[in-house]
């Protein structure tokens, strides 16, 4: 089973292209893995920020009632003071 010179050259060319293809495939897979890890980190940070925003929203929702009552009392006191000032004049 002797190979001719043309067959040997063709075998060498195909082997070189296969080796090049395998090396490039490995490099692309490594880069894709790095990009996916970076995206995973960004997603984790975005989830953390969203959780913080949710906590801030809950805080304002809880304090909105007490702030409204405090503002109402301040308005009542201001109205009473204004009425006393007008009566004294």
C-alpha cells in the first residue's frame, strides 16, 4: 500500500488544516468561556443592584405613611399658629 507523492502532499495539507482548525477551536472556546464568565459577573451585580433598589423602595413605602402623618401634624400646627397670629393683630 504505497502512497503516491500527490497523496502524501494531500495528506500533509489536510493534517495541517485539521491541526489549525483544532487549535483555533480551542482558542475560540476559551474566549467564549471568558465572555460567559464576564456576563455572569455582570448579571450578579445587576441582581444585587435590583435587590438594593427593592429594599430602598420598601423603606420609602414603609416610611411614607409616617412622613405623611408628620407633615399633616406640621400643617395643623402651622395653621393654628397662623390663626393665632391673625387674631392677635
